C-alpha cells in the first residue's frame, strides 16, 4: 500500500527493486531515460506502476520529471535512487 519512487528502473538494481516492491503491493513510480522504455519495463510488473521519463544528465528533464511526479498528487513513502550516470 506504499508509494515508492524508484529511479533507473529500466535495468540492474533499479529494475529488480521496482519488481520486488510491485510484487509486494507497493505502487511504484519508476523513472528511466525514455518514457516508452520505462513503461515497457514497468508493464511487466503489473498494474500498480507509473512511468516517468527522466534523463538525469539533462536538468530540464529532471525538473519536468519532478513536476510530473508532483502532478500525480500521491504522497511518496520512499524514494530509492538507483540510477547511475556514466
């Protein structure tokens, strides 16, 4: 029943974190570089997910992602930062 924002859900630890949280009943708001890819990954985890595009190397994208999360109107119970920038 918790809402958790997880960054970097398209691969690695971020993907596994989002999968386990969704399997345990959390609503996962997941971010990734592209909305399409992020939606595709989260769709495999069930209905309790929301995809947000966020390219961390682009400040404008980060600001837009923050606005998108805020516009959802859901209080966040946790934020898990998994995304890495090479």
